C-alpha cells in the first residue's frame, strides 16, 4: 500500500459522503456515521494503511463507531483510493448546490465561488476561510464569514496547517442472504413514484451526459434495517436500448459486502408489463400470483 491515501484525504472523502447523504435526504444517522468516521480517521496517530497492514481490516472494528461495513469501506479506500458509495453520490457533483447548503451562501455566491475561486467542495471553502482568501472577495464581510464558519464547524474539521493554501459491478450475495423480491419491488415502486412526481434530488451523471444535465434521480431508503441507494441505470446498454427511464438499479450496503440488483419491465410471457428483478423471474412470478392483480408501476 505504498501509494495509499493519507488519513486527512480519507477523512475528507468520508465527510463529503456525509454531506452528500444529507443533501440527498438520506437517513441522518447514516450521514452522521460517515461524518464521525471522518473525524475519527483524521484524529488517528498512525496512517490507516499501516493499521490495516499490521493488524488487518478487522482491527478497525475495535475503533469507536466503526462496524464491519465501514471497516470494509475504509479498507477499500486504502486499497483502491476510491469509495464506491461516494462515486454514486457525486454524479458530477453539482458544486454550487453543495456550497449553497452553507449558511450565508446562496446560489449566486455559490456560482461565484466556483467560477472565480475554483471552490468546488466544503473542504475547499473551509481552506479559503482559514487562509483569509475569502475575506478579500467583495460581498464576504465579517458577518457573512461568521455565518459560514458556524455552518461549517459542525460538518468539517479544522484543516491542517499545511492544507491551508494548498456505476461499478458489485458481487451479489448468495440467494440465502438476499432479501425477498417483495423488498426490491417495493423499493422500485417507491423510486418510480417519487421520481415521477419530482420528489427526489437529481445528480449529474459523469458518463453518457454531454449536456451535463442533472437528470438522474437518487433515492436513499431503508428496508428491514438495511440501507439501499436506488438510481436509474446509466450503462451503455441501457442507453442503447432506450431503457434509462425503465431499468432501476438498487444497491445495498451491508457488512458482508453488499449487493446490486436491477429491476426492469418484463417484455415476455406471463410477466409481460410487470416489474421484475432480473435473474429472479420465477420468484417474481410467484409474488405476482400471490398479489392477484396487484399494482403495476410504470416506468417514466
């Protein structure tokens, strides 16, 4: 792990995840868990990569507030430099919208910060405040700066002194550990209904989106104590088949590695027109037989 990220960089990734979860309406306790993990990692004396190399990923579970799922995520960040959940949450990240969540900053000022000072994250903003760079910008008097400091204080750590200026495949679990198809179809119903009504935040996909449109609705929800993130498919095949408003991908975070499932509208046989979990069509057929003409949510 010679090129592993330093603790402060990892901590900022975790805190950004917390901010985006909050912005997108996820469970506040889930967002707080990522924020707390960021604070913890930033306070460690030894590099996270060294701790894992010396004692293994399970040793991280002995740290306060770190369970199996977060421990695996931390190990993945150290190993790959990426956090899969953060990649999904970011889209192309809409910096102005993130900056606008800070007290004292509206949409106009957020655009100025991005285009004039190249501030694209809360960490960038905090560094600009700490260095005095923001105080030199017209419109940022002491009263506004005080509001910004207060808003940031509960969301980010104070930057270190030397910082001042300065969709992927997931292994699906065995069928025994998978939720029933009714869980996935219920999440699919919630997603399609809220997306159709414009009730979900939208992110800007990085791929297959030349106009940089924020078109992709994202849903954070829970079933049976598990967290799920749900989006329309943005794969080459979904685009080529015109299925980007039909195929729904559900991701689950779980201590044993999570999983990914795709829901589509069936074009065949007895399931024609029904929403089905790809690869579990027989279970879906049995589910609908039990429902006896239950609701058929339509794609957008």
